[in-house]
């Protein structure tokens, strides 16, 4: 074992030094250096696993005590890891009960049928939040893992929301509610809802930012259950006793359900949909007339002067009879939520929020709908919460180490084989990391060749 580790370390340093002394630029040697580092990591990992298998194999009395006898040796195993494919051979044991087991896999906590490590699985799922499955596998494994494998890792992952340590009191809380419109496999359309909760907007230089924002998204969940989760998350973070709550949105029926869970909340029609409806009313006019009517419509809505608003609406219908249906439709939408518009004049705090479209764009649409793509419902149920939470966890945790008690000293013997020092680190004179003085190692001889 000592010779194997030394050979791997010496070969790694030799190859690295050859690249450094070849007269190439850093840009040219970077790919080679990274490849050598990954290769060294896979070889060392394989050597470590071989040491574990050997230590289990040589402890005959301990295995007899636990009821394990050798059934077959040299079974090859391959596993994709974050640093490359690790190959090793291990021994297959027969139990006294008649079952079979790879004790080496048990010791390492590796599922006997799992081809991709937990660490790589988590990295693939995390990368798939921001890029396509193919780009994720190209970026992390140079395409050695299929897109379907990346998708399966996404489906076995969950979004992780950070839990606060204690509740806080804030004067106001803003809740943005909107949905991303996506395409399902088969051509059908669907929606993925998003709720963003934050403490208002604060300035950072020339840019504004939502203060302490967190997002909630679920696909296929009933609207009551979705809002119940939003209320639970908010109440776990804040003491809402004296907090003014504003719900910003386009007024859709599922958004109105939020007032059942936040009964004291005030509805604010988000500016994107308000401006869209006003522009739909005045479309077709010349610029000067459009600006004048736009201003008058806004004043009528801001002060809830519905009589003036109706006069402006019929005036537009008289000027553009061919657009009468669209004008009346847009006017009806604005009148229905006039209180959600005028509140911004009555209560200045209502203007300190309302970022529904930016949240949809940055959190959901950038991955789900900004480019032509179709999704399965099964994937959306996992991916939507992951996009909202930002952090993820992997469902398939490696099995715990459950070696028989008689074999529990395997780890101690393996560590001895790797010659760890008192601090728990590999001895520098053993693996070839040059000591200041003392015995000249093979690695030193190699480095002297490049002086």
C-alpha cells in the first residue's frame, strides 16, 4: 500500500512539473493540470478502497465471528464522482443467514447499485437549476453522464429553505404573488405559482433590492395548501402582531385566496398589470393624445373618481369604435381593482413593494420558460421548490456504516496503512510532500531533475 500511494504521488508531481517546465502559458496548461489532479484523486480513492477491502479480507477470525465467508473476489465496481470515475475491485461475502454482501461498500456507505456518488448527484441537481441537463453533465462530467441521469437526480432532490433562529418584528411585510407560464410535454400549457415575501425595498447605490426576501413555489399544490405554507413560513420568521401586510399581484382568484390566510393584508395591484391595462385602453392614439389620456386615467384611478374614469372610457370608445371591446375589457379590470391602485396614494408604504414580474423572471422564468422547452409534471414538482429555495438536498442519502462489531477496527487499520500522523493527516515524508530535512525521497529526486 505504501508503495502504491508513493507511486501515485510521485507520478502526479512528475507530470505536473513536466507541464510547468514545458514553456507553455498558464492558459495552455490549465486543462492538463486539472485533468492530472482529478486523475490523482481517483487513483488515491481507488487505493484507499482497495486498502479497506484488503483489511476486511485479512481479518478472518473477525469475519468468522460475524458470520461472513468469502464467496467471490475481484468484483469490479465503477462509480462516477465529482473528480472522475473511480474503479476498484472488492470481495463478495456470504452471510450465515444465506444473504450476500459487499462489506467494503457497507463500510464506505455506498449503495451497491448506485453508479453516481451522492456528492456528484447533488452537484448535478444544483447545476440543473441554472442550465439544461446536457450542459450540466458537460460542465461537471464532460458528458460522461446522460441527460436522463441528471433529470433523475433533480427528481430525487428537494429545495431547502433556511430556517430563522428567532422571530423578528417588522413594521411592514410585502408579499408578491404571480405565476410563470410554462409548456408541458405534449404541448399543453400550465402555470407555476411563486410567492415572494420581503420587508420592503432598500437602495444599494443606484439599484434597489428586496430586503430579506425569500421565495416559495410549488407545482400542482392546491391554492389553499400553498397559501397555508406561505403563512406558516412567514409566521416562523416574524411576529406579525403589529405588522402591516401588503399582497401585490394581478388580482387572480388564487391570489385572492391569500386574504383568507392573511386577513389583515391590503391588496395592491402590481404596477406591471396596471400599466399594461392603461396602455391597452389608449393604444391606437397619437403620442400626444395618448400621454394626455394616460395622465387623466391615472388621476381618476388614484383618487377613485370612477365617474371621470367612465367618461374617459366612453370617450375612447367613441374615438376608436373598432377597439371598443378591448377598451371596455381593460377598463373593467382597472375598476375592479381600483382600491388596489388608490392605496398607493393613500398609503405610501404600499409603494415600497411590488416586484412580481422581476421575481418571476429571475426565479422561475429564466429556467422554465425563457426559451422553448417542455416539462413533465413530475420534474416540475421537484424543480419549482428548488428554484425558489436556492439550496437543495438530495433524497437518497448513502446508507450508514453498519459493519459487524467484530470488524469495527477496519478503519483503524486502514488509517495505519495510510500512515496518518498524530494530527490525523498523512505523514509528509510518506506521500512525498517535501520535508525540510531528513531522508531524501523519490519525489525529491524527481523535482531535482527540473531544477
